[in-house]
């Protein structure tokens, strides 16, 4: 098993409390942050897809690539 490196991320007391409120029992902060990153990535992908459907942005058809 690979050794997990740990890092410290400074957060304000208020942010720490907010994270604590959404963290589930038994869930690590690493798991919580992973879920938050995944949710962000999904929202970003949905935004890109919505823009592509609306014809916004610099998109090319796959056949043209």
C-alpha cells in the first residue's frame, strides 16, 4: 500500500464549523473534500455541456478534429 502524505490546509474557524456541519459521522475530512471536489467537477461539466448545447463557446464537431 502506498504511503499517504498528509498536508495541512489553514481554514478560518467559521469555515471549519461549516465543514463540520456537512461532514457525516465517521467520514474523514479527506473524504468530505473529495466529495466537494467531485460535486464541483460535475457542476463545471454540466455548465460546459449546457453552453455547448446552446451553441456558446469555441466548440468543434468531433468529425472536424
